C-alpha cells in the first residue's frame, strides 16, 4: 500500500458541536485534506506544540511523554495513520531505540501531538485518503469561514458516531450542554443515553 505524507493544516472548532474539534491534515505533494475528530485536551496540546513560543509552567501530558521518551533514548521516527473503521482513525508510532525499531499503537490525536514534539513526519495510506479525504476545492465551498459547512457536517457525523459509543469521556458541563442540544434537535435516542450517563454519575 502506498504511503502519503501529511502535514498539519490547522484545527477547527464548531460552536454547534460541544467539545468537537477537527484536526485537518494536508497532503504534502497534493491538494487533498484529511479531517480527524479530536477532543478538547488533544486539540489544546497540538496547538501548544505548534506554537513554539508557548511554554506551559508545568509539562502537560504529551510534553511529559516526550521527556520520558527522550530520557530513555526513544525517538519517534514517524507516525502512520493506518486504519479507518466507523469514522475512527487508528495510528501507530514508529519508534527507534538503540537502532531497534518498535511499533506502538496510539490514538491518532496522541500520535500527532507527539509527532510535533519530535518533529517527525505523519503518513497515511492512499486508500484512507481516498475514502475520507477531500480536495481544496471542496473545502473552499460556502462562506469561507474556519467553521464552514463541510466541517460542521463532518463533525456532526463523526461525533454522533463516537459519542454514541462512550459518553463517559465527556466532561460533566459538556454532557449537560449536549443533553440540551439533543433535546432541542429532537434526537431523543441520544438524549436518553446522555441522561443515563448523568444518572450513573449522580449515583457514583
């Protein structure tokens, strides 16, 4: 399978989708983009990594991971986004220590956050880019705002799928906002799942 190198184009946030961010990767030698839904913490970590002038007073999780890797002589050579199943991307860290290469499974958001800190390249397979990517012409449709309609639609599709699987990872305040949104949109099935999660937390 053919590997395609990608670079980080930016991060988009949708006011209409609570806690949803889209990380946009762009093809190095082409005009295709790949949108990946990530969480708020991961979006913040990636943004901090990209802004070299920002130095948190204490190391955040991905900085800690980077420091540990470096301390023990582990280098992230590259990351590969190797699989896409039901809207979820799967990635691997290709690591090297003492000239021995190891492959470590990782969430795509974590892999990208680490790739920034190691300045290591990001790759995906051609078939994944064909399946989930879009061209610049498509991204330029609409009003031209960062939060354009294609981003909103993509986020809505992906977060509906992801959140339906596990609401336990959502912060309490975001969960309550999500409940209101689902009720307003008359998505009562999703609202019921959120309400169950809120009830479980109250019992705990």
